[in-house]
C-alpha cells in the first residue's frame, strides 16, 4: 500500500467515524430533572413537633419518570461561608448531628409525568410550571441540638416504561437543599486534650484526643500532624480521617505513620492541628512510639480422647459375661 492509498483509507475511516457519532447523537436525549425551589430556608422549628414541607419537581422529559426520594446530609462546602441570599445559613451556628431518623416523605416514590403540568406561585412572586409535588415530613426530636440544620434530598429517576433500543438518555438531576433552625445557643468549639503513641503491627499510631466543648455536633479531623525526630528535625506531615463528635464528648482521631525504624522505641515531637470546619486548634506534645514486639505463638496440644482405654474396658466386659455362661 502506497502513501496515497494509506491517506485515502485514513480519510475514509474518519468519515465513517463522524457518521457513526452523528447517528448516535441523534438517538441521545438530554433530560433534566429539577426542583423548585432549589434551596429553601424553612424557618425556626420547635422541638417535639412535626412539620410538612412541599417542593416541586420539574422535567423536560417527554416520558414518565419514576423518581425515588431519599435523605442525604448537606455538603461540607456549606460551612465555607455565610449564606444570606437565597437562604440563610450561618456555619458558626450550625449543628452537624445526624437527621436521617427525622426526615421522611409523604410519598417516597413519585411519577413525574410531562402530561401533568400545573402552575405554582411562590411567596416572593416567582412562578413555575411544575410536574409533581413532593412533601417532606420533619419530626424534630425533643433533644434536637440548637442552631442551623441542613440536608439534601436525593432524586433517583428512571423511566417508568423503559423499552430497549430507544436510544441513550442522560438525565441531569439537581439536589435541593433545605435549611431550618432549632431554638437555642449553638456553639462550635473544641480542644485537644492529649496526644499519645501506640503501635499497630508495622505501623505506628498517634492518637489525638479531641474534646467537643460546644453545644452542637461537629466533624473533626487532623488536617496536619507534623512529626519531628528525636533530634528535632522535621520528618513529615500526616492527616487523619473525619469523625463526628457530639457535644461534651471526646473522640480519638487516629493518625498512622509508617515508622522505618520500627524495632526501636523512640520519643518524637508532634504538632497536631484539628479542624472542625468553623475553627481549628493546635497542640504540641512529646510522644513515645513503642518498638515492634514479636509475640511467640503458644503451642497448644489438642486433647484426644483415649479410645484404646474404652476398647479394653469393653473387651473385659465381654470376657466377663462369656466366662459366666
């Protein structure tokens, strides 16, 4: 095959590829499933009471959608700044306690149909054409923490009467956010009560004891644990996973370190910084890391019943009755 033939073949393949992409795209549908409002401040809710909140589903689909609703906690990005626009949310006055048992739905599964269109007017005067109404039931417990609470509603759609070979449909879904406030003084604060060293196999473990001194649940993590060796030289910086800490309680934030010299006990300096989204605390300490100890396996002898003794006894009994005859 000469260069001209090779060039013609490449052009032909590219042409075929473009045709295939074009045909495929004509069978693809971009479908959206949205909500109105997209974010809602419900207001102040009293403890021990039940509330119902309506929101609306909107779609551009030409087929019925079967939509399942479920609870999800709010994104941690909400704690990055105050929100006073579409809704009100002050991170420094917010609780992160689990609300999954508080939230339910009047109907967990809904049919969102393009044939069901009705106008909805909101208190601010805005208006939308909705396809379905959803209702959230909020049961605020008597021991609910004070402050702002936020959660999302997850929409899981699928076609009600899906048929094979009808092309590809991409459904873009939004997650509405709901915020409310429980009366009381919400305080987010904490301290590091101590730092200790331990060992788990080949890894050294450094435990940072974080105490929640506030009035609401916070998510705490060690964002920086600087390790210095016995001579004071910096070694590395480590992090921990996130832990939810209820008010007036202490949790252990575990940080793991791959200690290269594991066969020797050592005393190191650590500087731990714990972040709880709306603030952070730092503490230095000298920590002893124990050496790796190899435990000897105990040799246990399995007990075996002496069946030969039983055989001898049975034999003697048989002989006794034989000679008695």
